[in-house]
C-alpha cells in the first residue's frame, strides 16, 4: 500500500498532516527511536483516501538542541516524513556559525561567478 505524507504544520503543540493511502494507514511516530503516544489517524470527510494525522508533542521530549520526530509506517518501517524542533540558548551560537559559513560560501560563489562572466566576455 502506497502511503504519502503531505506537508504538515505544528500548531499548539500538535503536529498535523494529511496522509494519502488506499486504506487507513497504520502509522507510528518516533523520537530518538522511541515510539510516541497519542498519534491519531482520522478519515477526512469528503476526501476519499485522505487521512488527518495528529501527534501531540509530549513536553518531556523538548530539550535544548534539535529534536527530530519521525512518522513511519508500522509495516516495514517506511519513513514517511519528519519534522524538527530547534530550541535553547546554546544553539544560538551554532546557528550563527552556520549562517556565517553559508555567507562565506555565498561570497565565494559570487566571486567565482563574476570571474567566470568576466572571462567569458573577454575571451
């Protein structure tokens, strides 16, 4: 059975997404390899083959750093999608460093592209 997870949203501590499947999908949510309680899958009225998946995020799973939550099919463990929550002050320095690296790479690419254009015009 083909199961597709459509982009979802996190609202009021609950991750919601639409899942397309021929029949009600048997799903599980994981955090650091452990199953999470509270996952519900409900048929969407008037939308055959589409299901609303809701997962309340347990507060005890939120800590400093990046927390990644995975949704997968129970049969065979096919990962359907994931989302991450980033939090905490210690992470600020990591994000700033990453942004600085991205800026440096972008500047390098811009210089190389300009040099390429100049060489192409002159030659």
